[in-house]
């Protein structure tokens, strides 16, 4: 939409220059700087950024990773809301950065990558450690941090979450769900050609929100017209990666285009269009919809298939998203390591997100896929809404019935053999005379020329599934191609015994087939096959194939009452406060949402999953899939309550969450990577936070617990030794008022250490009608708990202080859990999870309370 940028040749030159610079720096920098190895550093200055100045910056200077003004489109909108003074302020800050670098480095070589000036005042620069020290010594500089790497962490979930009859229906249906809200995605980009992002699916008016001022890059990969009223902004950020010489423009795309697939998937989960047909491998799996199908999408690509991403690029993306005016930021990414220092909260990404919080942006982040061990959470700060992954109730499974009447369950999105029994032929017993018998991987069926078609034709071909499939060295797709070339009736994959504990997503198969996912069941298949076959006593070749089987289809979904459940890979609390793994008084994750076996849009050139290459949709699993569910649902709440702060949005989602599954039994959590279904127990708040999201209830929370930026500032200042670090990041001095994390007005209470007794307060605000509430609770084991008052009435907009007193009854280092319930006479139910880890008491008597 709008006027195109300059000729494509200029764009190509820019890309070539960027990549060349990355290669040049890697080979020549050391020679020019005394053999010191250069690295990227994020430098922040003491002067306040735009969010704390009178000017509101709308244009950011950036040397790499995003196109210059001549390469941008503005969606047929004027830029009247971007004032000249805004542009002047951005240019002024950039000039200040350049002047500082010249003075501090005394004419030595350096390469500035970004100027940040909206959320933080600073820049990313490629310098040597000695030069970083010179910058650190300048009076204007508050902080110098070494750049670090980060990584990436639906047809039915709207129904499972009750949206069509619940949240959507209450607010006008899918035709308006999320309209006017812009969700910013910091991910691997987007495929703008996908029908999930079209703006022509409805005849209703669909204007771009006036508060959003973002723009779209125009490149050969992302041509003019890629953006529309649905996809309202798109940029990419890769400067830090380019300086390392690892950016591959042909694979990673120097544009917002998604060469991975992950970003396209997450964007469509949150805000993809309603009713888009999901067709994969020729099979129809229903119609897809995002959680907020009329919300708008802005893309800030900062992650890439070949290397992940870097903090300097992510901070630049966050800064730009806030500057553009997004309402919500969704991050399906986590750091590759726990941030060093006195607290995990003090790192460039989290502190940039604190500034985004201050600007009124709700920030959602994936918990990470490093579960199920304790303290595996990869999202730390209380101003970030951290989302874990749960299974929903839809299951795809197929099975194979052997000739001895034994049935083996498996996975595979494939048709069946229509109850017809076919002869089983192992690939290892169907080798052609010319095939290489010493090829140890020939059983993976990757090359049809290795096999005798006369033996395979019309039969079920048995192939092995080894670790090479996990690593991408062999593919299901290639094995299916082999089977087709040999005219097989179908394919059966057995699991190599060396693949232990690996969990398979359902994989699309273009012909009848099944993957047996465990080595144990694979042995059952192979024992039957070998016992039913006759072999020549001398050559050991099979002279009669006697094993037969039929495959039942795996295309039709089944539904389970044992859902939701917390997936084994979903990262767990408690929240580690520092690198010594001391526990923070903060509940993480905040919530869980559907994250397992999620259908969503896929990039036409996506390579993240080989089995879905060339498809329009893909089924993926991970907390990366859970986070955008919450981003979309938050858009629905923001649409209904436009004045809600980020904390109010998080409170509405948290206090209304469910702790029970579809069968009204406690939600279970998988406890082991290997055989997770056999290793599960009731979920605790360290597994699921407040519980599983209840989309309809979150639209009518009754009470909320709000938190201001100043409270978070007081919390950070309450950490021992944090005053200079807080000053470095924010430009603000710590005042006399410092608070503990337990005093934050969170919709949860977490105590890492209860020394005899402690009282905390929570301030509830009524956002509904006049209502009378009663309070009940059950205490964590080894703790007495009392809440006062136990009854109160609030008019709309009124607030009530709750005093919560804890007394330790035992000495213990084992975490125990309880819950506070607040029950309104109009039907509102507000849940506050309570967690106490270390308990210190001189009294060994125990006391329990009950939920009234």
C-alpha cells in the first residue's frame, strides 16, 4: 500500500554492504586495534530518553537492520501525527551519541549499530574491550553491558477456550474481536502473503488505529503492498548479527520476511484472521482463527533461523515498537543464559521492557522450554507477563493393527488403509542388489534407488526413525517420497532404541503411514515381523514375508477430558532472583495457556520444521505457542477496557484463571522428559502460576490488583546494592521508599523465606458493578494464614485493602502452597495463589485453615 521506495537496485546495494561489513569486521578489526577482539556493547547514558522527556520521539536513527526512510511505506496514511520536533529530537539524540563516541574513543575506529532514544537513551556499538572501558569511564555514561544471545522459545483452541460462545460473543463476535488494538511481535518476521493476514476477509470498516505510527520496510523480499490494514507495520533488526559475520542474507532475509516460520505462526495464533481453512498434505483439518482475529499486527523481526538473535537487536526492536505505539508486545523468545549480576531483573531487555510497561504497553513473554526442573524459568521480571505451556483437549493419534491382533498406538497426520491388511516389508530386507549394504542409514528410506521395487510395491514399507531425523539429516518427507517412488501402500516408522524420551509432534504424511513413537512398542512390531517371516538359512534373506498389518487414520481429532495439563517442557518456578539461584518473592510463570500441538499459519519459505516446508500451516509445540494466545486474549480485554494499565490486564487474566481441568479435577503437571504421561502429579503455582487462562472470565474480572511504575522502581531499589545499577539503567535515583517483592500489589503472594511471621497487603479495585465480597482461604502446609477483612462491599471504582498474615508453624525448606478466594455475590471469583518456600519457626504445631 502507498508509494513504493526507490529502485530495487539501491536495496540490494544496502544488503550487500551490510553483509560485507559483517565479513570485513570479523577479519580486519583485530589488526587495527592492537589484537583486541571487538564485540557489541549496549551503552546507556544518564540523560533521560524520550519517554521521560517532553518530546515524544517517532523516528529513530538506525544504521543497520532496518531500512532508511526512503525504503518505507505508510499504508496510505499521512504522517501528520509525527511532528518535526519529534524528528528533531531523534536526530539530536543520535548526534549526541556520535559526539560522545568521537570524544571518548579519541578518533579510534568503532561502529555504531543503533541509537536508542525512546525507552532508553543509549546505543549499541562494536568496540574492543579497551574501548568499552574508555566509554564506561565517561561521566555521561551510566552503563556498559556486553551483548548476549537469545533464542525462540490454531483450529481448535478458540473453541477450547470458549471464545465463540463466550468472550467473542460478549463483545460482538469474531467480526470485531480485538479491533483497534495493535500487537507487536518480536520474532522471526512474517509472511505477508498468508491469508491469515489479509485485510479483505470482511466488508466491514477496518481502519488502521490512529495511535499507531509504524511503517513498513520495502525490500525485494518484502515488496510494496506487503502491509495492509491488518499487517500495519514491519521492520527488521540485524545489526548485531551482521557485525559478527554470521548473517546470511539469502537464508535469513534482510527484511521483515519470515524465512523460519516461527514468527508467522505466533502472529497468527494471536491475531490471525477468522475462518481460514487449514489444509496440510492434502488433508483438511478445520478452519483457523487467532484469539483476536480483528486485532492489528506489527512485526519487528529480530530473530533468525541460522543463529537466533542478540540482545542489541531485540532492544532496538522493543524501542521501535514502543515508539510506533503498539498496545501489546509479544515475545516468544528467551535469553540463552541467566543474566549475571545482583539480580536477574537488571538486564538490557528486561529494563527496556520496564520502560515499555511505563509507557502503558502490556508485555508477554514465553516461559521457556527448559522444564520440568525447578527454577528453569527463563522470564524473570514481575512487569513481564510470563506464560507456560499446557496441552489442550484435541489429540491426533493413529494406530497399527498387526496380524497377531496386537494394536500399537502411534502418531502421524495420515489416512489409513481402510481396514485392509497389507504385507509388511522392512527396508533392510528390500535392498536392491546394487545398493550399498554397508550404509548404516539405509533403513531410514532416504533414497529409493537403494531398494527393490518388486519387493516393496503394494506393501507397507518399514523404515527406521533415528536421531538423524531429530537433527534434520534425514526427513519424513524424503522417506515418503521413497515410498511413493517404490509404489508402496504405506509406511511404518519404528523408533531407533537410541532415541530415548524424544516427544514427537504429529507429522503430516502424504500417504497411509504411522510413526511408532517409543522404542518399546517398536520392539513389539519388529518381534512380530521377524517371527512371521521365513529366512534362508544360509543367506538370511527373507524368502516369505508373512507379517501383515493395517493402519487406522490419524487425520480425525479425538478429544480428552484430561486437559489442560502442564507440558513437561514448560519451564518452572520458583523465579531465580540471581545467578546463585536464590528464590525471588515473585510468582513465575504467571499463567499457562495452550501450547501443545497448535495449528497456525506457516511461512511459504519457512524452514524451522522440515516436515511442514511448503505448507501453509504447521503444528508446533512450545511456550512460544502459549504466549501469543495470551497476547490475543489481552487484546480482547484491552478493547473492552481501553484505560486498563498493563498490571490491570495481567491481574484480570491471573485472578480469573482455572485450577481445574475439563473433568473438574486438579490440573496435572508432567514431571519428566522421558515418559511424561507416566510421571505427573497435581500442578502447583510454580508449574502453572495462577492457573489455566479463562478467556471469558477475564473479560469480567470484578476486582483487579494494579501496580504502578513507581512501585516497581521502589522494588528494584529495595534490592541490596541496586541503587547505582537502577540509576544506570533508568537515569533515576533511588528515593527513601524501598519495598520488598512481597509488598508489590501482585495478584499472587510468594514468600521465598518466612521467618516466623509476616504480614503483607493487597489493594483490590472494583472494576465492575457494586458488589459484596467474602474472603476464604486454605493455608500452605506448615503455615497459618489469616486474611482481614473477611467481608466487604465496594461500589464501582472503590478500593479495599486486604491484610494477609502468615505465621510459620514448622521448620522446612520444602515449598508449600495455598490459595485465597474472594467471592462476590454477583458471581465473581478472584483467586490469589499463595506460595511459601523456606519456613522458620520455633513452634512445631501445625494448623490448617479451610476455604470458607
